C-alpha cells in the first residue's frame, strides 16, 4: 500500500498550484520502515461548498489522510447508506485546513471543518480497506460511535465507490440529515456557553446578523436581515414536524419598517419602495412600532395561481398596483429579533399581526405533515411546487436543509450571453443563448426561444447590451448548435428564469421555455446553487438503483427481454425518454406474464403500487373527479417496469394544463396488405398538408407497422378544437385519395388502406411515447427521425431495444431538436 499512498499524494500535488491556492503543500516524508498502526488516529470531515456542496471524510491511515467525497454527508441513522466516492489521499496537514480555494482552481469554493477528532479500529485499517470493509469508531465533537465503510461494485472513472453506514449504538439518530453548520458555529450553539457579561444570556454566536442582541438598545436597519434560502429536494419530508407552503412564482422581498422609516427590498437589495405604493401603505398601517416581513411579491391569474410573466408585465409600469405581498415569515417585531425562535412561533405572531391587514398583504398558509400529499396536490393544481420548512427551526440566513424546495416543473436561472436573430414576426430577437457558472467561467447550456410574446421579445432585446467578442465560455457553441443563425453576443449581466424538462446527454437544457428576466438576481447569485449535491446527480453518482422483484421474468420472447433488461434500457436512455412522459397523464400497457399472455391497458392507481408512480385527479365534463397516473423521473419509470409495464402512452397535454394539448399526433396505421412505400408516402403527404396551413411537423416510427406525424402547438387549443382540426385533416386526405386513406376506424373500410388515426387527439386518448419499447415480438422502439431519413427507412419497427443504442451513439443531432421552441397555433387561433 506504500505505492498507493505515494500515488495518492502525487495526485494531490499534481491537481494544485500552491502559489495561488491556500491549501497546504507540505507532505510528510515516509520513513524507510513505517511504524505499527496506532490505536487512535486523527479524522476530519470538511464541509465543501464547491460547484456542488458536499462533505469530505478524511481518515488518517499511515502518513496521509484517506479521503472520500460524501455528497449527502454522514447520517447517524443506521438505515441510511450514503454514497462515499474515494478521492486522492491528502496530506496530514490538510486536517486543520479551512479557507477559500480561488476560482479557476481545482475544488474552487469554501472549505470549513464540520467535525474532527480521533478514530479507532480493531486490527489493521490498511488490510480492512484492501478487503473493502472498514469497521471503525469515531470520537468527534458531533459524530461518535460505530461506523462502516463498505466498497461497492460501482465505479466512476478511477474512483472507487463506498457506502458510509452508521452502526447501531447509543449514538444513533433516526432521520438524521447533515446540516450546513461549520463546527465552530455548531460548538457555540451546542456546547456550554462561556461566562457572559450579560446575565442569563448565551454568548454571542458570532453570526453577522446577530451583532446586536434584543436586550440592548438597538437601531434596526434593513441590512441586519439576510434571506433564508431553500435547498432543492426530490421528495417531501414526512412527519408533523414539517410545514408545507405553496412555492410562489414571483420575486422574493423584505418589507422593513421602523417607526416612520420603511423600505421594500428585493433579494439583491433593489429598492422597490416607490414602485409599490399599496404595499407601502398597508405595511405602514400594521399595528406595530417596527417589523421585518419576509415573503414573495406576486401577481395572481384569473384562477388564483401566481404567474411570473404577469408580474413582469406589472413591472413595466411606474406603479405596480396589481401585485400582492404574500408574507410567510416574521423576522422582527417591535424591536425584538424573532429569528432565534422556532418557525411555528414566528408563524403564530405573523398571523396575529396580519389579522386586520389590507388585502394586499396576504398570509401564506401551510399544511402540517402530509408532505407527499401537499406536493402532489400542488402539481395537480398547476402550481410551481411547495416549500417544506422545519417547524422547530430558527431562521438562518443562507441556504439550509431546514427549508426544502420541491418543484413540479424544473426551472432555474441562467445568465444571457447572446441571442440569435429573429425570423418573420419575431423581429430582432429569435432565441436567447444561455450559460451557467462553472469553476473556470461560464458554460453554455443551450438556446431558448419559446415563452416570449412580441412585447416580451422587445423588452428583453432593449435591455441587452451587445459586445464585439463572445463572452468567456468554457464550451463555446458551434454553428450546428446555433443552427447557422446570426448571433449577437451580449454582456453577461442579465439573469433569466427558464423552465425546462431535464438535460440532454451533453448537459444542454431540454425543452426550455422563457419565464422572465430576474432583475432581483445578479449573475453572481447563480453561484449559490439551491441544488443539494445528491439531487444534482454529481459526476461520481451511480445510476438509479434497480430493485425489481422477479427481474428474470421474460416480458418479450423474441428477442429475449426480461424485466431487468427493460429497466436497464430505460435507465440508459432516460435523458431521451423522460421529456416525453414526465408530468403528463399516462396510460400503461401491462403484461404481467409477458406478451404471450394477456396484456391490458391501465389508467388508474391500485393498492401496492410503487410510491414512485404518482396519482393525480382531474375534473371531467360531468363535474366528477377522475384519477390519472404520472411519473416525475426515472424512478417512476422503474416503478412502472416493476409493475410489468412495457408501453408508456402519455396524453397530449401536461398535468399543469390538462385541458389544453401542446401537441397533436397523427397515427398512420396501415392495413396488413398495404406496402411500406405507401405508408412513407402518406407521411410526406400529411407533412405537406400541415405545412400548407403553416404547421411544422415531426416524424416518429411507432415501433410497430406505422408512422406518427407529430405537431407541436404553442399557444395551445382546447381539446374540442384539437380533435375537430385533426378530424378535418384526416377527412381531407381521405377525400383526396379514397383508395389510399380512410378516416374511420371500421375494419371493413380499412381493407387495403391506411387509417389516418386522428382519435389520438381527443381528451383522455394517448399515443405511445418516443423511445418506448412496444409490447410485441421484435421489441420495436418508437423512434424520432429526421424527415430526411424517411426515404431509407425499411419499416416502422426498424429500431429495436437491441439496435437503438447504436443509432443514438451515431446521431450527430437530436431529430426533434427545437420541437419545444416551435411557436405555432391551429388555423383561426
């Protein structure tokens, strides 16, 4: 192991430029004959706020610190097994290191000691690590007792993966989650306070916001208050000790009042006092001498949902009269600092303060417990998501795990680095070019053109400042990514909020849509990510675990496809499969005993269903509540496979706007006697007829015997209009060539013809998803195509579970690239 140790420290030195970084360069020389392993050694856990926040566990073994990156941090709950990725050894001198690694250097960000002490083990630590299971005890300030490191079979490049597990003893803590408090601050809050000159008071924590305490005469300033921020989570916490609020789609704002002085400030300290006279008057009228209110500035639509674009429109006016201030926290009241009090007490005081307030000040309601249900209901109602807050937690500036953000649709902020020229009515601006912060600069993430009407296009174009040279991008886009358009590069100073449906394989935004500019945020704010390291899928994280019962069950005989095969296939193409199904009501083809037995459609939930499969409700035309199923990630797809689902059929609308389809699907379904060239000609004819009414279309194999022609729509019609248009177009093709096409489903009428199935565009009807395996022999896959590929296509089942990966690897561009940026409506809309 001497060679391994030496190589680890060489890797440590090679990755760092010690003339610029404060990290220790000195390493201890190895003795010719190393001493026997000591009974106790030093350990340290660093809290590292780099590009993604994580923890680093370091154990002294021999002359170095063996190191593991633990994205979620250590948990004192023995039932929780956290990933620990082994990284290069560090010198012993690193155990005392705290500081900031400069931008542009390996591991750039702040490093603080989270815990430290000694550790011990029975026997040789080196031998245990070689075998892949180290049992040890920690004797630290925060962590004590028995622990294990267990090596797994997973690897990320040359980095071995381990699991960090707490042993059962008196130091366990069920549900424990590592927080963001450095050890120095934790000791002030948890260890006995030193004698203070103020009787009955704890020693000052040293936090910047608590420089003046309640028992002193104080002069409040808005600068005394910083915002608490939420981390992004994928699941809501359970239990009655959590409160769940609506995630509002607006601007975060602080309302500060001290006597006659009053200010309304955004998160980045923009002063909006003069622009919000109604909120100013309402805050002045509150029955208190002073207060500090934390909340969200919003504008509601006709259905009572907050809408960011409406707020942006209001901010084009000198006075913003239609906005409300939804208040969810009270930080100070009548000169008393309330931030150390638990949230539920602050909520009680806030409710009493706002009892007789003007309606422009609204109290944010909450649900106690039932986090999963609160999140589901929010998504069903078309809301942004929820914020879950620990009921007993104090108010802490910065991003903490005590506030947890759960979204219904992915969205994030990006800096604008340029734009492409518009075409037709879009004027000077067509699509925005976006970037996000990386360690060494800005990383290009793609272009977004949807979500902007003409006034928005003009407003955005007017604030952008062109520059001669392209901003410093780590991965500058090539001509193909820019689609050959003329580009104007701009100064990277404006932040835009973008909704999107995940990322592509090269980490570009998929199906992005512009929500609005964020004048309340600066590019520097983007480096303070709200995403937890584990939810951000770090580079060394493994693929989702596939836990199936009867994984060997054969679902398709020819070729042989088991449950395990299907699950692994869907995981391998998740970035292409998920955008077409996430957040949409689904119909499922289940084959409990494989395709040789009875398969059936399922649209509703059932007992024993995996939790990763979500259940929503919708109101039908009869005023009755109907149930639907949906998924919000690859875990949901694996849950479907667990239920022996092979085919996934999404609606043409999303759960956020279920009554308005965003795409049409025309299914060209040939009678068995129809030749394949006739089917291809039918697809071309349908494309031409759609183009004649200014509708762009996209092509897909069905994985069976036919083809799909798909039409994206934005703005969206209602279902009645969508079906009427689809039916009219199918009848047009039938009238033009009655021997070739038929628009009715009757088997007698379909003989020798192609059925132009428009019925996929009725409310509740579905079509198979892109990249979905079909429940039939051959295991064909519904596959998006470039229109230019149609001439060489041999059948609708040409691509299968076996050969699709090879096709995807050879593709130079996504055949449906830009489908979400197409802005077109049905004729007459």
